[in-house]
C-alpha cells in the first residue's frame, strides 16, 4: 500500500487493484489531481475508506476474495463512505459488468488497457463535480442554519411579527402575534391579513386601514400611533404600536410585507398611572401643585374672557407639626385625610381643592362675581377645620391661616396669583394664626423693598463695597480695650445704612451668605493687621452664620484670610450662635476643632437664648461665652434675668471660659456685672459700632486713650 499527497487540493482518491502495475500507473498519472491512496487488498481497502472517506474510489472489478462489485456494495452501505463516488476499471465493451456497476451506484468506468489521458479527464471531471457538490452542500447547510436562526429569532423576540405575500395573505406569524391575534399559525397562514388583524381607533372604535395594505400600496414603511387597538379573535383588546415594511427581492420587486407590532397596553396603563401620580397627591388623591398650575392657566383664560374674577385661597393648618410629632405620622395622615374630605364637600363646578404641601391646601374659586362669596368660602373652611378631629379615641381641634389672592386685582398670571396668596397666608401666620388675610399693596411694597435690598446686596458683594463697623470690647476690671467686634453694614443707594436684620436673612435664603461671610472676614482680618502694624494688637471678632459651616471651603477660606493679610491667628475670634452649633453637629464640631487647633479663638454668641444645653458645651472647643443683651437689659427690672446672668457667669468661670456681656447701656448694669466678676463687656455705654476710620481715630491712633471706665483694683479674678 502506498500514499501520494497532492499539493493543490484536499480531495482524496482511493485506488484498489490486485495488480501492482495498475496501481503504480494510476498513481503516477493522477497524483497531481488529488491525494492518492493505493491498496491491493479489498479488505484493507474497506478500512482505508472508512478512515480517509475518499471523494472517489477506483475499483478493479476482478479481484480475489472480494471483487469490485462486492467492495462497492460495502462502501455504499457504510454511512461514513456512502457519498464516495465509485469508478470501475473494466475491459472495453464489457456491457454486462458496466450495467451491474451502474446498478450498484458507479458513476463512470476506466477502460482497460488504461489510457491515462482519458482516465485523467474522467477523474478530473468527477473531482470537480464532487467539489461543486461539497460547495453546494455547504451552501445549503449554511442556508438551513440561517433559516433556522431566523426562525428561532422571530419566534423568540418579544415583538409580534406577521409577514404576507404581495396579495396580503399571511405567510408567517410568530408565537407573540398568535397570542395577540388569537390565531394559530396553521389557521392564519394563507388567510387575508385583514381577517387576522382586527385594528381600530382606541378612542372612537372606528376601523383603521390595515398598515400592510398601505405599505404594499404606497411601497413605503408605515408606522402607527399608540391610538391603535387590536381586537383578538377571542374579543380581547390590546393597545399596539406597529411598523410595517415592504419585502423586496434581489431585483427590488415587492413580494410582500412584514409587520412588527408591540403590546403597549401595560405601558399605557403605567403612563396613565404615572401621570395621575404626578398630578395628584398620593394620600388624598386631590390635585397637587402641578395640576393646580394647569387648572389655573385654563381658569384665568376663561375668567378673562367672561370678565369674572378668580380667587386662590392658600389654607395652612396651624401647629400641625406639633400634632404630627406628638401623635405620629400615621395619625397625622388620618387627620389630613379627614380634613381633605371635609374641605372637598365645599367643591362644586367652580371650586377646585388641591393639596400642595404637607399641611397646606389650596382652593381655586372661579367665576367669582362678589368678594362676599370669597369671605363665605373662607369662613366655611375655617369652620370645617375647627370641628373636633377624632384620633385614637380622642378629639383634637385645629385652626387654619388662610391667604387670599384675587385675579385680576392682585395678579396677572397663575404664578403671581399663587405666590401672592402664599404671601398673604404667611402674613396671617405672623398675625397670630387662625385668621384670614388678603393680599395687599402693603405686602407688595414689602416684597419690592426686599427685592431692592437683594439687588443692593448683590451689587455690594460684586463691587466689594460691604462696610464693617467695629464696636469695642473692654476689660471690666482694668478698663482697657480688649478687642472689637466687626459688624457688617450695607449702604443703600441714597447713602443710608440698611440694618443687618433686613439683609442677613436675605443673604442666607439666597445663598449669598458664603460670599458675604468671606468678604467680612477678609476685611476684619485686614483691619486687625493694620492696627497691629500701628502698634495695637486688638483681637477682632467676626460673626459666623450657621450656613457657612455647610460650605466645604469654609475652613480654607478662614485660613486664606489670615495668611493673605498676615494676621496672627491669636488676633481672630469667630463668634457662632447656639443654633449654628446644632445646625450640623458633627460637621461643625470638626471644623471648629481644626480652627481652634490653628490658634483661632471660638466664642459662643447670644448664650442663653437658644438651646442652652450644657451637655453640648463639652463637645466644642469654646473659649468665650457672650451673655445675650436681652438678659443684661432686664437685669434690674427682672430678678430672673439677673439670676440667669449670674448663673452664666459662674458657669463660664467653672469652665474657665472668658465671659463677655453684650448690650451694656448704663452704669448700673456695668457695676452689677463687675460685681459678679464678668470679664469683658461691650455696649452703647462704651461706644456704638463705629465705621473703621472713626474706630481707628478713637481707639487706635491716639497716643494715649483714657479708659472709659475707672479700673477696679479691688476686684481680682
């Protein structure tokens, strides 16, 4: 047995002949066409055929033991070699053997004596046929795999798919489409698509044109809106979206259409639910602020056209937070739900009730032709809320503050209308609660003034024009100047001073407090450094707002101010209030600890007016306590105030804190504080807050300054 490897083709030829010279001749003549395997033993040939699976087997008919015909039968019977093409070597004009060979599946014959040229051509032709068969089989296999893949894909996707021919007859329907239409594949295929797809308008139930018909007729992609409804064979209804495209062959001819559609029933239901949730209060089901805005826009347009008035009543429950915290949120929700039901009893076609906050409702009154009607509704609101509310076997009474704004008297649009009603409600709150307040020009003037101050403040911050006045602090034993408190002042356009209580709160609400605080701190540090260079080391105190501690750069801004002005840290004192300490306990504690470690003095301002908790004093690095001016002012008219001052002084002494009394205005107050051994004091008795230049003239530039109060050598600390 010999093997000869072809180099240009992977095809294989098995030659079986018991005559060695024939094997040598055929191998030499065919070796460039394929890999040649020769064998003279038919039994061995079967093993080789099973191992190599040759493309062509050339068999001699006359062989001992197993002749060519028997060998051919065995090769064809083996599943591994049944596709091997068999050629027989026969004598010329051996018609009987050729007929038998063809019956066994032979494809050709090689006549003996062998003509190599003819043999090569015959074998080469059959090798090409085998190669083409292989390619065709591979192509068919790939086509079948692709077809199977597409079939699995179409049956697996979540969308429904229906295809038709050019005559609109269904050619394919996947499982999702079968479920939605109620038609099985066997029933639907071949049916007109209009019979399988029953489409109508979801609003009017009117039939809609089938998109397959449109797509085929207009030769374009057709997409439907979410208003399409599909009614299945078993009368179930689905909201669907679909896209239909023409199917074209390689020549561009339209041979059908493919429709892909989705069941969006749940999506639409979810969208409807989400829209309701977005526009209604979850607890009461009433319209919320968003829906109120929409209805106000419509009502304003309608009332403007009818020349009638429109009123908005903002109803806020008084002290509801106390009741909610006392009874628990679940009980609070019960109260809100009950009150909403009571208020809803007032509603008719001209009154809309909304819940716009936790304990806040709004009533929209349209088509108002008399102000007395508004008063009547407001009175009924107060009366309904005032009725006892049963909660867990007990009854509670509530009151309301009501703010009223009227279109077009008070506002020209819905935003102004609600805002002005809200403003009036807060005025009712400040008036003592349990009352009704209409929006007025007075309130508008206050708003305008607030807006003006806001602009002045922004301009001053942008131009670095804030002013700092300084009020001196004195040692109450020696009478010497011990420091100064920097107090920010805002100058109006006309040169007058705007009081701090009119712009500090505004700065906090608008977020400008951080910029304001940085500017005041820098100016104070610069002034103290200048005084140091003039020979006077005066510690300057700067007030810090609670919101400044929430600024992540607050610590860095303080250190930058010291370093940029070259002011020693020992000459800077930061004053914080009790509310500032409790604003963000942990963050404030960390920041103050770092500032204290840097050498900055920390003072607690207005002690006794806030939380007055002795326990939290241990957690902050405090150096100074400042007694609030309200206690100093009432010391001689209120024994309790004097006792509080005395207690604070003893507390400061026991904690080794410096005590500063604010608001000293009389000699009697000074004498009492010195008697109790208060360390330092400030107030109009010594000096009002002065502009920087006046402060320098009075306390810095003078070569010698007489103490404003006599020293008290007899009192020792």
